[in-house]
């Protein structure tokens, strides 16, 4: 069995997530994985579970928050997969 690094639960169905950085994390559920690894929207402070958007190296949960913070570049963002400022 493996122990979840967030909640400490020792669970036979725990799983590992390998990050791009090379770090390996162990969790007992997706909720704990999200709590530990999901980025936070720089405008509304929620965990970004879906695609989200990135503008100038900053992460937002969606186009509305990007537009609220990022001015001209944010104004170009639309909620669609692959949408990026020019």
C-alpha cells in the first residue's frame, strides 16, 4: 500500500503522478491530487481543474478572469481550446 501525501490515507489503490519537473507524487484520490497540483487562478483564486488559459506566464481559470487582469492581451482570450493571444 501507499500513503497519500496530502491526507495521509494508506490506500491499496493509491496512484503516482509524475510531474514535468521529474517529481513524483502519491495520492489516494483525484481530489487530493488536485489540491496539491492544480494551479490557482490569479484573479479569482480557484483551483484550475480544466484547461484554463495562460497569458504572459500567468494562469487563469477562463477568459473572463484573463480579460479582467491582463488588459490588451487578455482582451484577445476566448474560452476555447487552443485560444492564444497573437
